[in-house]
C-alpha cells in the first residue's frame, strides 16, 4: 500500500501521526500502527495538515472538511459553518489565546476561528425511581447550549453507569438497559458542544432495581403465614374428624389450601436445588482454575525435566482422591505419584506397585490394574506427551470413579500440555546452550592453537636434537636422555590436559548434577583457553582474585562459558575503540606493527597517547540480603555503550556487531545460565569510557 504523505505530526508522548493523500490517517503509539479513514469518522481520506491543540486533541484538515480526534473517536466536521475550502499543508495552527487559524490553499486567505468557551447543560428527561424484574429500563436525556452557539441536534453525549468508564460521545439521547442486577444504581450523562466543551456537572439520576418477588419480605411472611394457617387447620381437622362429620366440607377446603402450599414449597425447593447445582458447578470450575494456576506457577521456574515432572505430579495428586494414582513415563524412566509415595519407579516393563494402585505392565495400555480398598474397579486415563512432532512420554491416571469431561480436560489434557511445553522449552534451552558452547569453542581456537604449538615446538626441538646426536654418533648419557624424555612427557601431559579441557567444555552437562566449585579456578581455566588470544590483540590482562572466596554450587563449565563470552566481548570492544582511534587519526591499519609478541600476564601492553588496551578480571565476596555472594567482574576500557544499548543488552538476537561477528544470543545465554545457578548478571559503563560486567552467585553454604 503506497501513497503520498501530506502531513506528519508528533506528540510529547512519542506518538506519531501521518496524513496521506489516499488512505487517511495512520497513528503510531510507539508499538503498533492504526489506520483511520472515512469509515472511522474522517471527513475525507485525503489529509493535508495536522494540529495538536492545548487540550490534547488531534485536528486533521482533509479535502472534505476538518475532523477532530478526542482520543477515542473522530468528529467528522469539528468546526461550525466550515468554509468548504481546502486547508494548505501545514496551514492549521492554534494561537496562545486558543483561536484556530486556517490557511486556505485555493483562495489564498487565512481564517481565524475562536472556539466558544461556555459549556452546555444536560438533564435526564425519562427515568424511573423503581425498576421491577427482570431489571429492564429506558433512560433518556437532553442537552442545551445556554448561548445557543451549538444547536441542540449537534450536541453529543457520553454516559456511564455506577461510576464506570464513560462511553464514547455520540448523538444518541437514550439508552436501554437489560437485566440490571438488583440494588441501587447511579446513572450519569454529560453533553459536549461542537467546540468540545463538556458539561462540568453531568446530570445524575439514581434508581433502584427491586429484587424478585420471592425475595421480598412481605412474600416470605405471606408464605410463612399460609404454612402456619395450613398447619393449624390440619390439626383442627384431625381433632374433629371423629366428632364432627358435618365439618367434612371445611376439611376438604383446608386440604386444598394445604396442597397449594405444598406445591409452592416444592417449587421453592426446586429453585433452591437449581441454585445449589449452579453454585456447585461454579465451585468446580474455580477449583479447576486454581489447579491450572498452581500447575503453571509451579512449572514456570523448573530447572530440569525431572523437577518439572515431580512438580506436575505433586500438583496433580493434590486434587485427586486419596485412592488415586498417577504415572509419568519419559526417556525410559517412570515417576509414580499416589498416597505418600511420590518416587521414581526404576522398573520399565515389569510389575510396579504404588501405595494405592497395582499395575501389571506399565507399557501395555490394556494391562490389568487394581485400586486397593476399592469395590468399584477403577478407571485408567492415558495421555501422550507430544513435542517436536512426536510422542516423548506418557501421563497415566488411575481413579476409583470416572472423571467428568471438564475434569478430564483439565487434569489430563492441560497437565500433559503443560508438562510437554516445559519439557520442550528445557530441551530447546539445552540445545541453544550447547550450540553456544561450540561457538565459544571455535572462537578460542587461536588460543588453543597457541597452547598446543608451544609444547609441540619444544617436543620437536628435543626430538631433532636427539636424532642429530644419534646420526652423528655423538655420545649422550643415559641420564641426559631420561631428562629429555621426562621433559617431553611433561609437555605431552600439558597437551593432554588442554585437549581434555576442550572435550569436557564441549560436552553437554545440563543433565548432570551440580557440584561445588571455585570461581577463581573457572577464571584461571577460561584465561588458559583465551588468554593468549587476547594478549595477541595487544591487550593487557589484570587479575585481582580473592583467594578466600567460598565455593559455589552448579556446573563449572557452564560458568566458564559465561566468562569466555564476557572476555571475548571485552576484546571486541577494545579492538573497536582501537579502530576508531586509528580512523580518527588517519593511521594506516598495520596489524603486524601494532601487535607486540605475546608474553605473560602484564606484558603485551601497547601505549598510545595515554590509552592502553586493558582488561581487568576481579573476584570478591559481598553480602546482599543477609547472604554471601561470590561476585566476578570483567572490566574493559573499550568503546563502552549508551543507555539505549544497555537497556536491550540481554535481549535475544540484539547485537551491535556486524553480521559476520555476532548473533546477539551470547549475553542472553549468559543471563539464562547465571539465573539457572540462582544468580544475577549486571552491566555498568558509559559511552567511550568502557564497560564492566558483574556476575553474582550465591555461596554454596547459602543454597
């Protein structure tokens, strides 16, 4: 859809209004776009100018007249006696005294219109003080402009009932209400003239909807009186039956009255039973909603599939009778829930016994089962756990009595769906973490190559020296040979350790149990992988590790992935600032001349007019909320970032790097890993002054 844009206007709230030649008005509220045309109240779809008045209204000058938007609806012709001329682009303004100025395009003149300031008055013309059942009533109203500037037929009205939201302004002068609840109600209505002056004192009318007859005190008293009279008459008939046969006629009449009273009583009892049934159905629905809320709340923060299954089973068994049982099967494992035993059943296709249910074969849906202490036999329900286009597990439920359709839908379909959704989310999260780990592994290839090239060079030199001695017949002592071989073995052990570290780092550890580990060791192992690569970029590494840190609980290789990502980001930020400095000074990019030879920590420093590429890694123990936290910091003096970038830093797929250098998921994965360990991650810094990332983990004794 294409069209010429005739007018653009913005508001202090950040809204954007766009007027087009053909398609009317487009409004952007910061999140979504919405189109308004003649069907929505515009005088014409060609919009030439916008104006925002002091009262917050939006005025649009169209080819068919001037329309006004009050925040909810459009008023097609907002000015009285419109000239019928076309307003030029940008030719709609409001002066400080509130007057409107219209610059005409086809007659080359300017029109000044001063809105009338007097508000209209409103009154309710038709109303009732008492409204009988079923609570239907009609209210009518009218308005008048005391100064007769706005004709009565051009007044618009808005109403509300019982203090609710005001209705949109319209020309309607009456409203029909149906099935109003019993009790007192307050109705308000106010008028608005064509200059958008609203009645500051809306017309108010109060009325009462009387309750049903059977709830009225007089009716209840009458029924009680009839019952009392019937009882008294019955007693008299019984006492006089044997003595006065002449009172048969009176007795028959009393019996007829009693029969009528009984009919009334039966109708009242039936109505009460119906009410109780509706209340019981409502209570059942509320219980189902509470169950679904507890289920979703419980599964929302589950950290593993096993924890999700355990929480779902416990939530399910809370609402089932004591005689019921449930089984969840996933990846060849079976969890059983029922009675006081909520444990994992290690048997896959043999007999499994729960406290309340005995099953002959778990994998056979037609297998026999027995609910102990039950004479009704019991009913079995099965639902598959589906995600990724195939069945991954099953949920089985054993009940003494059959479930209703709504209960079956809530307890089985919803529970199976919630379990499957959580399991699928954890599976996708594991895949993303593993992929990110492999990406980090590729990024630190240069550092690994350096870690392996040095011992390989030493081994090559030792082997070459020994070969030349033997070839030239130069004698070498057995002790010297053993020393050389001992050095070679040490270098080989070093390379084996590096390769083993890479193998463990690339392995998926999400399904393994957490361990106690030292954050300082994670820092050292991370620098052992990428330290050489960072130093090769001319970066000076500064370490400040608190050796008295308490251990933390979790997966050390996952936290190593977090630190590797932060170190690589710091390196990229420093390279970016270095490139900006070179570009600003017009220097030639000569990487070989700028990069010094790598050395130990503290070397590799490149000075240049007071700025040195540096990365500071610190660890310390801090106290928050009565507990101890181990905090790791990675600071750089690179390009930094502004507030807008920092606000979106942890959004998935948000990145400031080129497409070939970043995907935007690194920091979001870091946040997910840290939160999974019960910790937090934060960022500080300013544009041009560097960045500091802080990662906090609870100490192991606080878990």
